[in-house]
């Protein structure tokens, strides 16, 4: 999926950032698929995803909805998007999904060599591979790389650079702790793959490097 392919950051940081989508094929296997998606979501929740969104509900894990509301919202045309901050959680989820064998497409996004290793470990043969070729055009209009580590976690660009800079100032000045701010920044994400656990790590690493001369 193109909206999950452009995440930026160090290899160390991205090793704790794996997106996974439950994606039935429209016009092919969507009829009567809702109970199957619900079962797969139950398997996902067992591994405590860092964030999750069901497309029919349009609200992610930090938007005031419960796990039950997410599962109950599933319809035949639903798709689900989530992100894990631990490799082990993704591996366990994929293993459970493979065993359930519901015949629904699963899309995984992350560092390509890490994802390949996981597929080999689980005996999975990927159908398709998509790679990011980077960003082209007026790249001078983009925020700097340190800010893009945050903004690219939302595939639809709903977390603005201005909000990121404000968050860094607030954490730097002790007005709010890093986890609380991470949750606040996850709320606008319309695709459910903004990873607040990774965001918290980045805030703790980067806030000491910034100088705040005024509020």
C-alpha cells in the first residue's frame, strides 16, 4: 500500500515499526466476509497493536472508541489497518492469521529485509512486493528529515509539522510527558498506522537536542 511505504527514520527506529492491513478484494471475496474480518481483528488485538483503525468506523484506537466498537463496526466492505511496535507481535499475529486461513489478503509494510525474514520464518510466499522510490519534485518544500520521521507515520499526512514542533516544545519545557503527547498526535491519523510508541521514543531522543527560546 503506497500510503505506508514512505516512512522515514533510522534503521534502528524502523525496526520497531510494522504496518499490517486486512484487505479483502472488492468484487472477489467481500460477500459475507465480515465475520472473517472480525475474527482476524480479534487475533490482532491479542497482540496489542500500537494503533488500529477499521475503515467503516474511520476512528483509530486513540479516538475514543473501544475494541468492541471497532469489531462490531465491521461490514463486508470493511478494511482494517494497524501498526505494531514489536517484531514479535507481528510474527505472532501473522502466524495466527495463517492458521485461521480465512482467505483474505494481508499486507505487511516495513523494512524490506526484515519483512522478507519474517515471511521466510513463517513459510509465507508474498504475492506482490511494493517498494518506495523516494519523494521527487519540490523536495525543498518538505519539512526537514528529523520532522519527517514523525509526519510520514501518518500515510495521509494528517499530522502536521507544526503540531510536531509544538509537541517537541511542550515535552522540552515539561508541560506534558512524551507518551501523553504521542497519544494526542495519534488522534488525527486517518489511516490508523501512526505509531505512538515509536513517536514517544523519538520525542525522548530528540527533545533534549532542541533549544526553546520562547513559548
